[in-house]
C-alpha cells in the first residue's frame, strides 16, 4: 500500500498569511506514461463532507479560489493557501489515486492564529 | 447538478451486517467513465476509502476490508448499495458515497453526499 504522510498535523496561521501543508507518499504517484501525478487535495470543513480542491497535484477544480495552489511531483507535494481567509479553517487531506488502495493522508487541521 | 444521499441504519450490534444505499441524481452509472465511491470516517479521524463501482460493473475494494465488502449498482434506479459484514465497534463512522470524476481511469471524487453516521454497539 502507498502510505500518505502529511505534515504538520495541525497548523495555525494568521489571517492574510500563507499556509503550507505538505504531503509525502511512500512511493511515487507519477505515471511516467502520461507525466501526471495521481494526487488530489480535499478540504473538509467542520460538519461537512470533503470537497475536492485540486486534482493531478496542481489542477484547481472549478470554483476553487486561486489562493489555493498545489505543487510537487513524484513523492512530495504541497498545498499552499497564499492568503488565509477565515472560511479556509478546515482539515485538509491529500489522497493518492495511483494504485488501487486510494489512500488518504491523516489530515492537517488548519486554524486561525 | 449532481447530488448523492446515503441512507441506512444508524445503529447496529456487533456481528450484524451493514447495508447502505446511495441514491443519486445528475448522472448515470450507465455512462462510460461513471463511478461511485464509498469512503468512511471514524469520529475525529481521517478518511478511509472503501470501494468503487464503475459503469461497466467493475468493482474495487480496500484490500484490508475486501473480505467484508460488497458493492452493487442498480442503474435503472440510480442507486448503489454497500454491504459490510461482521460489523464491529471499530467500524463506527460516518459513511459517505461520492461521485467519481466521469472519465475513464480517473478516480477523484468531486461530489460527495452528506454522509450517514453508523454506530456499532452492543
């Protein structure tokens, strides 16, 4: 199984500041045949189901604010919120879709400092 | 607009079988590339993928739970059913169904139901 490890487990950032969440996979999730990283990021606000923010490691879903960006390749990935807003308080999960275990990271809780 | 809704029992006793239905609208599991996933989340814990079922009736299961899971679809009713046998208190969780992005080979889940909470207790 591919193990997804996020860091940190929790993070407190001031409004308007940058938030950075890391995700590391135990093996590469890059398919060399199409040069795509099979890595998604989800946001889960309290009491709500998860929402897909980013697919293919860096492609924002429709309607996702451009302050959210994804980067990385292979085994190391980053979700960045460029200017934290109050509505961004949530738990963020990465998920690999490279193999048929579709494993999630343990989540990173993002709060306002 | 795609919507999904989970339904089923809220309380089970250990060893019982869980049967959850996912009723959806806005897409068809008869369409090439379509799929529905099941995911669960124990209280205060992380998401865990359970299963996918696809338009061509292919099914994929979490390796750790494969022996206990069955997923079926009724395309005419726009419904997917998840069955999990031999329930245990550790299976207490919110269970979600979700729409898989409608492209072959793509397994991101872009629309989720609100989830249904299942408690296993004697």
